[in-house]
C-alpha cells in the first residue's frame, strides 16, 4: 500500500471515529482527497503547506467543468483532510485557512406537481414482482420524504406500520420518526407479504431487496425514478431527491408549518428547509402571472 493510500485509509478512520461522519459523507470526502493526492503526484508536488498549490488544484477542477456544489464540497473535504494532517503531524500548519470556497449558486430543484407525482406512482406494472416492489418504493419515498440513502438502509425493525410510523436514520445517524399514510402502508404491506419473501436469501433485515436478495443501491433507485418519470412523459431535471423535494413543497403549499417540515426532512438547520419556501413562492408567482387578469 502506498503512502497516499495509507493516508486515505487513516483519514477515513479519523472521519468516522473522531468526526462521527456518516458512511456516505466519508466516502465522498475520501474520494475528493484521492483526486487531490493523485493530482499532486502528477505534478510531482509534496503535500502542500501553502495555499497557492491548493488553489491551483481547485482551478484545474473548475476548468474541468466540476459543478460549483462539487467544488464547494471539495474545499470542505480538503479542510477536513488538513485537520487530519495536523493531527497526524503530516504538516505543521493548515493552509486551508487561506483558501476560499466558491460561492454557492442558489439553484431551485425541479419538483413534480401533485398530478405528475400521481402519474409517476402509477407507472410500475404491479402485476409483476419488480413492479410491485417499485410501486412500494415510490409510495414510501413520496409519503415520508426520506432520502434515497435512508431508504436503501431501511430495516424491518424501523417499520411501525400498525402505528403508521417509520423510524428513519439520517445523516450523522440522527433518528427521526416520520408518519406514513395509509396508501403507502397498503403498498408496502403487499410488497412485504407477497414479493419480499421470494427475493429473500438468508436473514437480511433490509426492507427493499433486488432479485438477488441484496439491498438496493442509491444508483439503482435513481435510475428507477428516472425511468418512471420518463414513462410518464414528464420532462424535468430528475435527481434522486425529486420525490423528497416534491414531498416538502406540497406540504408547504398546503399550509404545513416550516418547522414541522424541517423535522420531517431531518434537517439540522432550518435554513436548509427554507429553500422550499422559495419554490412555493416561485410557483405562487407563476400561478398569479397565468391567471390574474391584470398581470402584465
């Protein structure tokens, strides 16, 4: 194992044990650091202790077309890495204190209308096992607003369907209790009763399985959502969080309190939830412009 590989392995343990970060966050940070260390090797540069070399690396990433949000995360990854480097006495001081992250662009995510959501939910062929499973997944995502990563790790012990509740484990292993409506419960119970036993090999407690009996990946669920959105004839920029965004926006449009939506989404900071108020206001202006007779 190379010195750089040792650093990344130790960095991952540092993020888990010292920083308490979730697995997916650790993977993202380690991937960014590998990119940085690989670039240093190509440039024949040692681990830099001054800002200019780091800024040159960041400029190459921007020039390569990396999205602004990805560049911001890259800076966050390097900040964490240099904390680790100081902790391990790899460097004497932190050059990241002199490195600025790019400014975030406030891109409002596309959301589906209620009618569009209903159309997407109706797409899976529920006469087939995979279609029944997919329908249950879509219903649960929209009914609870949980992240795709939270759904892929959902365990049977987290379901309290008799109470209409789901115990969700989110970022940083924070737990929250989220209601789940009767419609989603009905589809989920059908899947658990009629489909899941046929996929199960062993004693896996993961709720949603593929036909090999393994848990689903985030990528497979993203592809599934994109497929059904396309089948419904909807031309929007779909992401893994499309149903989550739609869940939050529809709640606010129907009068839900922002603090309640924050709790349901599992946001640590209400500022993260407030983006959905901007979406609702944008929709409000669109409706006003379309229907008010005096709008010009």
